[in-house]
């Protein structure tokens, strides 16, 4: 598949992030959130995904996204704050000047064309694929307007052979007489990463389904049962089955065969597993017991009547935040069904178009209802609300504020309704911030050629932001603990066997203290295999002293240590 902007979208997918990631220290220290493994991150989702990918690669079981549908009514326009000249873009993306100019035209002016939408979606899906486990699955909601284009780019990104299917979901009861065939449904495309057999286990049986499908009219000691055909359309045994009570003989229907051989049929009749109808006077059928099902799940297909409507999602928002705050929100029942059919305890769910926060709410609900402990990562842009709409009038200036408030209110309500529940109803809060180390004119430069500010002390906030960003870049999850390490008055930080030294006052005594801790075999918790230090706060003499000491020193813990300098 090709479109104007494809080369540019590939470039965007492969550029490093040009931002840093900042923790909301005050929020994250609150009792409800301090031990939470859930995340809510504010910022451009492409930047966020690039920050997260090293730490969360192949750790996510399910991704659900509800991206802009590009209907012309949903407010989608292509927005891009990457600033290139046509000459730079042509060189970086391998384009001719004319094509580069046309791409920059829709990127700068805000376009809602198919090409603009594809250019927006492609890099996000490309990076998102890296998050999926081998048995992971991504679900993407879409409507008629872009479903064909979405299918094509997903085939390219995830592989045509990894297409699991399309769920048709009834979103409303009527189409308001719009178009020739009024639309009342959306599509949910499903793609796996690799292990398709394990990607979707199916939707667990509800009690309503069990009561409707299974019964035990004959008080069978094996419990409730349903019936299924005793014949199949593939070649197999063909013999008469005799009902000994009536003397009537039965053969399989024309072109069909029994699923068991004659000996097995006789055994199952004796055991009561094959019966002649519920009255004892009909063709033979086999009993299927609820207790003997390997998996009490059903496969998804068209979800038409029992998975919630958009209006249900709107009511859920209204019950938490007030009326007319967010329109066309997906109902939690829909997302819960996706969660239950593809995840289990301990799995991670990712939604990088979090919107009104339905996915996080649905994970909380699912965990309470089936007693599991899934984690959820939600990402939402700080997109302004429309001053003419109810959300703005209610005080919400951005969609992110709605996301955060909805998740908070849902957690509060669920906690009040389930006082004995001890699971995770909190979330750690982070946001994407501009990289304070880079001059404004150099926003497109990479980490290897930053224009750095020198001899400027970091503020406490900048210090913590740099530490958070580096730990994440090195593969530590955002919820991983970071421990302060005292080195004779100098504070370093240990996270997942990586020691970070950012402060400016590193001394010879601090180095001696570091070497001493590496020799202290009683301190088994201190075992860094990588030391990262901030070049701006280590002059050339300190850098040489540190590098030479660690290079030549054989510590008593026999730890091989990699030393990395960063700007």
C-alpha cells in the first residue's frame, strides 16, 4: 500500500523521542497511588510509545485503541510539530523535493485527507507492535470511512497472516436516516503478534448464557448439560444405532457419518452420554456437560445486542462526571468483553488513545468481577476541549483532564461499592515535557548531537525528570522503585542494577565509597552492572578518575560494570 506521506510516516516511526518524561511526584506519593502498577501518561502518544518501548517491549498482552475515525465530524486534522525544511525532509526520507513539499503542506496546514490520516496512524501502529507479547493481540475500533485503509496498513505492520478477524459491534439502535444505509455499527479489527492460537481465548460464559444453554432435567450427577449432533460431514463410521427401548434404528443423515465408532457409541449409551432425545423417542444425540468443558468461553463474532451501546458509555460518563461531558464513549461492557477474551491475571493492557478513560475503568471492573490483577497503561494527548461543548463549560479544559477525572471517579466509586476488594484501583501519573537540555533551534537534533546548555544547575524537577527518563530508556518500567544510594554525602540512584549519578558534587571520597560498596559482600542489594553519569556535571578530570578506577578495579563481588556517559 502506498500513499502521499508513507516515507515520512516511516521516518516519524524511527526518529528518537524529542522530549523527556516527567513524574507527578505529589500524585504518585498519595496512599491510593504509591504502590500502583497502573499508568496514566499525558502527551503525544507517538512520543510516549517511543519512551515506553524499551521497558515494555513484548510485555503487553492486549492493546485496545479507539483512534480518530476521520469522518469529517470528529475533529481529526493532521498535526505535527516536527519542523523540517523540504530539503531536510527530502534527504532524511529519501524523497524528491516536490513530494517533500506536498507532505509538508498537509503536515503544516492540518489536513484530514486519507493520506494525512494514514500518515498519522502508521508510525503509531508500527511502534505499538513492539509492545505485544508473542501471544498478544491488538483491537482497533473504526467505522466505514477508514476501515479499508486501516486493514491495509495493519496487514503491512502486523502481517496479513496475523489477522484474527473483524468484530461487528452494534453501537446504536438507529442511524438517524444518514446515508443510503444508515450506519448503526462499528468494526473492531483484531491482529495477533505471532502465537495466534493463544491470542484470543474467547469470552468467558456469563451466568445468563449458562442458564440459557445448560440444564439438568434428568438430575444427571455430572451436572448441567446441553446437546450436540452425533454426526459430522467428514468421512467416518457408518452403522445403524438401535434404540433398545423402541426398537427403532437410526442411520446418520445422508452425506454424514457418526463421530464415534460402534463400540464407543454403545459405551456412551450405557453411560447415559448418548440419549434418544429428551423424550427417549428421537434420533440419538450426545450430551455435553458444562463441568467437562476445557474452556468455558465463547468465540467473538458479531456483537449485536449484549455488548453495550454508545449511549450506555455516555450514561456511564454522566454518572461519574455529569451530563454532556463526553460524547460517543465506548461502553465498559464492550471493552470488558475484549479484556476477558484475551487476557488473564497479571497481563498488561495498553490504550494509547485513552479518550474518556473507558479502558482503564473496564480493567478495574474486570479485575473486581473475575478476581484478576491485570494492569493498564493509558495515554492521552492534552487536547483542548471545544468551548461550545459541555465539557468546557463544566471546567474541563482538555480531554486529558476528563481522562484523569473519569478514572479517578470510577476507582473511587468501585472502592466504595466493593469495600472488601484489595486490588489495585490507583494509577501512577506521568507526562511528556520538552527536553530542557536542547536549544529551541535544535529540536530535531538527536541524542548524539545535542546542543547542550553548559554550567547550568538542574532544578530539582529537571533532575528527577532526567532520572525518570534515563531509567525508562534503559529498560526499567515506570513503576520500578528507584533507591537513593549514599556515597559519602553524594547521592546516586539505583534502579534495576543500574546506578545513576546526575548530581554535580561527585568527589574522590564519593568514588572511594562507591568502590567500598562494590567490595561489601554483605550488601547483596547493591550490585550495579551499569553506571550512568551526567557529563555536564562531571568535568574531564572526574570522568577520567571514575573511568580509570572502575576499569582497573577488580571488585570483590566480581561484577562486570559498564560505564556510560550521557549528556
